[in-house]
C-alpha cells in the first residue's frame, strides 16, 4: 500500500516548506516571547519557540486542518518546557542518519518521529515534547504489514504523551519525574520486603504504574504490559490476554 504523501525533496515544494517554516517559526517565537516575559526569560523562550516552529514548519508537522493551530499554540506557551526538552532531543537526533527520521509518520501528525534515535531502553520509544524517538523498536517501518501494529501504537500511546505535555504543561514533567522518584523508592522497599528482584519491581512501580503511562497503555488497549511485574502492576496479578 503506497502512502500518498508529497515528496519533501521535490524542487516544486521546497518554497512552500520554507514559507511554512518561516511563518510557523515567527508565530512560535512570538508566543514563546510572551510566555517568557512573564518569568523574565523572553529571549531564551523565544529562541526555543521559534526554533521548534521553524523545524516543525519545514517538516510540515502541524495539521492545520485539524488541531495544528492548537498544538502550535500549546507547544509555544503552556507546554514550552517540554517542547524545549524535545527540541534538544530533536537536535541530538538530526545529525545522525541512523536515527531514521520518518517524514511519512510526521507529515501533518502534530508530532515528529524517528524510527531509531535516542531511547532510554532498547525496544521502547522515548517521547519528549513533540518528538518521538526510537519509535520502531525492533520493527521495520518500511514493511507496512509488519509495522501496522507499531504505527497504531505511535498514534495511541506515544502521540498521547505528546498531548499530555501540551495539556498539563510543566505539571507533566513535575508529575512524571516526581512519580518516578517517589514510586521507585517504594518499589525498592516492596522488592526487599517481598524478596523479589529489585529492578522489575522498581520499573513496575516507577514506570508502568506511572499514571501518565497507565493512561497511555490503556489507550493502546495494552494493559497490563508484558514486561511489568504482574504482582505489583495496577489491576493485580491477572495475566494479560493476548
């Protein structure tokens, strides 16, 4: 099945890409300047907002017929902290051809996708701001039949993380990291008391049971996850039905 997408390298489309990049960068920078002025950091905020807007515009990321305008506004204001962190991830992946940037999974999707790229755990995607890195796991995205499930996972799970950053803004980072630290400590105690291997229990408490992750896994209809410790995962020790 062929994807009916414009070819981004075509000479007839690069002026449109440049125009969208400039316009989106200007809007993103202006919105971020206003937010940054409230906390005394207008210039750094404007740079982050403009850079994100320019890259996203060049890549035709925002879906202007859908929630693109809302996504750009939130990326440049309430969600700017996550957007800035995602921008750093983006800039780290961009020079690396092996990161595997995917135009077909980015075009008008309100998020950017790298098939490989930086990830915290092998086989797991890593989403920061509007950037999804390591999205393919062990799947070949060029095989549409093989990758169908993984593409659905991106839309249901990782794309939800992108919107969690937009909806909750800095509360998303504070809540997510705070849960990792606090629940991770509880996991260590639980593992020692139950005499279980520490890492699987800590990972389940800190990562899988994280409310933001629980929401995303449930949204993808994949709960409890196979890798979670079934005795400590939300919902108890019931095995996941394949």
